[in-house]
């Protein structure tokens, strides 16, 4: 299944314009980034154009340097699974190790 992926520009920014646009509530908030639940995403693409930092990519279009974000996005849901809506879950403090171990990013780039 191909879905949308949120990559590096979102880390430590989390604008959440995408969350407001998502008709199926499949964008979850971790400690440092947002993540799209692949089984809940309907591939409508509503999130992509509203992201102010251009962090959302169709999985097949993720730039090579951000390829690790594809597996990090999947890893976020290893324990969480598919709860059926991000608003039920709210913000979690969890990020996959790859994201958690990144240095502070994207600060002061308003």
C-alpha cells in the first residue's frame, strides 16, 4: 500500500495545517513530528498542498535523502496500530528512534 509520508521539514515544526485538512483524521502527533497512519489514509492528497514547509510526499516521491522517513513513519505505528482516528489518541510523546535521535531542527524558520 502506498500512502503519504511526512519527512524532515516537519520535525520540530508540526504546523498542523495538514491535520485540519485531513478528512479521515489519520495524521498523528508524536513528540517531534507528525505521522500519517497508512491503513487509515485514503490517499486523497488534501494534506500535501496545505503543508507550509512542504514536508508531505507521496511515498513513491519522497526525496532520496529523506528515504529513512518512510520507515520511521511506519515504525511510529508499530505499537499504536490503527486506532481509527488521531483525535481519539491526541499527542503522544513517542517518536521512532530515528526521529528521536535527530538534533534540534527547523528552528526559527517561520
